[in-house]
C-alpha cells in the first residue's frame, strides 16, 4: 500500500509560540520503511543545522512540545509497532535516551503543544489503519508525561497544534476517517474544549508553528486528494482564519516550530529538505534550500 493510499501515514507537525529562541527537528523517516533518530537544530535566526547522530528509539510520527521554559520533549511514535517512550531535550538541544512510556502508545506527530507557559499536552492521536483517539496526556514542567485523560472532542490524528496567547493551546484540522477542519482550544490549565466548527480547507498532515509571540499559523497539508500550500493564521484569542493563498512548494508530512521568540519555520516533507520561514507578522516566505537529510514524519519543538 502506498503512502498516499493509507491514511495512517498522514501525520503532521507541531510548534509553540512564546519565549524560546531555537528549535529542533528530530526522528521521522527517509523512506516508507526507514525510521530515523537523527536531529537538526534551528538557530535563533532560522538556520537549520546539519544532521546530528540520533539518540533513542528510531521512529516516525512522534509528538514534540516545549516544557519548563527552555526544554523540549519527544514522545510516542510508530515503526513496526506503536511506542509510548519519551525523550527529553535539554536547553542545549541534546536529546536524552528513552524514558519508559506512560499512556496509550500511538502516533502523535503534530498533536502536542505547550500550555500554562511551562507545561505541555499531547492530545488526540492515531493508531493502526483508521483508528483515532481523543485521549490526552499532560506533561509537567519537569517533563513528566501523565497517564491518559478521557478525551473531549472528535477523535482524530494528523492535525496541527500550537500555543497561542503565551499560555493556551489549539489543535486543529486532522484526519477522522477523512479530512476535517475542526478545532479544539486548550485552556491555560490544560483542559481540552469541545469542537469548534472548522474554518479553512479541511486537510491533514500539515505543519504548525507560533509567530508574533502570541499567535500561530498552520500551513500545507493533504486534503485527501491533493497536496496544498495554503495557510491559516491563528489569532491571539485562538480564532482560526480563512485560507491564505499558498506560498512555497505544496507538500505534506511537513513540520514546523517557532524560533527567535516571534518567528516560525516550516521544513522538510516527503523526500525533501526545503524550508519556508514565517515572519513575525505571519507571512510565509518562498522556498529556501534545505540542510540535512530529506525526511518527513518528523517531530519538532522550540526550546531555549
């Protein structure tokens, strides 16, 4: 079965607005069956570094988010089976070895964001075939992943998520059995709200990142029949705007994160390493030549 005909393979990317200046892309795959564990750091000026030898279980579809003001965590993922291991990322961008997992093992790329200024949440997720979840797992300000919390909202995978207004989160778009544009706000105490009617083109396997310190953007993705380069801005009150005409190469399996406290970057995608910088006013720049191994299904987060 090709990656275009199996909705399980459509997993997105994550990011967070706020105070962190650097970012990290890690894990993912370079071909349909080749999971990796290498990482690429993003500088405070949006420069992607070359590959760093990986630590931890090689896997695709991990979730990633910032915690504790200046660090990050990767958790969950998939290879020949589903994982609930986690890996902490120091404020120097060093990935630690595996920590035994808590919660339901599942694919989580893009379905994690920060909340409460120093904590995080992994929400929703995807299992084998068309299995989707609406459970969540809170992450403390010391990087500890909590057990499952009963879900709210429509179960789905492969959405985008980001922090907005410095201490709240949003999960939007995703795969429910088909593409959707629903969204769910996450309060400053990590509570997931019920569904909000969608705005913009329904799609999944998209990228998300913060910009402007308190806003965000979700871009690119797959509608179920076509790749896109559309983007949707997220306001400082968590409102999803209608589509903005696309810039850059239409693609999916992309990932994104915040850098420089108020700007964003979207990079990689199926067998590519191109990148698009996002200004502090939410404007997507044209393609720039990538650095590092072309890869997709990666997790990403801001840190430090």
